[in-house]
């Protein structure tokens, strides 16, 4: 049997800014998203986490650094970095725009764009090992992450 939660509908939005030290890097966002959910006052609903950049992903998986490396290695095999002249790897057609990040766009497509996670009792409702991660594929500059909580606040 389900649970009915009543109250007033509300939304709460906050933007995080991250800057990775490396071009390709994974950061755990769970503590920041948990803080935002708490501050929102929303007790039941959903939280959307969106990287707002086309060369980054938000995904959910285990917080295990070997797995982070495995993911990055897998993505590199599928969409290897390549310079605009093809010397360092494949030359992507996207490089004709003057960019050198064709691989980053493809990696983002493989890992996904954003996640929507449940909120219950004013907290993230995660599975045992689930953590929210930000994967950067063209970093070393400030990037924004949108966190939007939608749901019910107590009446």
C-alpha cells in the first residue's frame, strides 16, 4: 500500500559551481545535493541534478574510485581523445569548429545527461550504494550544476 503525503507544492533551485583540476574527472555530489534537499524544506518529491554543460554528465553509481577509473577507461576506449589534426587520436568532425573536445561530447552521450532522484522524509531516498556523481570530460574551468527540488512542503 502506498503513502499519501499532503501539503503545499513547492520548488527550490540552487546552482553549484565546480572546477575540476583535470580535463577528465569524477566528483561525488551526494553531500551537496543532500544539503540542498534539506534546505529546500521539501519533504516528499523529486530532485533533478543537471550539469548544464554539453561535455559533462550526472550519473548514479557506487562511490568507489576503482569504478571511477574503470568508467573513464571504458569511455576513453569507446570515444578516445583526439586532437584537431588527428595526431593524438581520431579527428572528430566537431574539431572543424576549432574545438578539440569532440570526444567529450560523445562521452557525455554515453554516460547520460542528468538524473532525477526521489526525496522522502526531507532526504534523498537512495539505494544502499547509490551516490550522485558529476563526470567532467572537458574541464579545468568553472562549470554550473543545476539542482532543482520539486515536491511538497508541510502545510
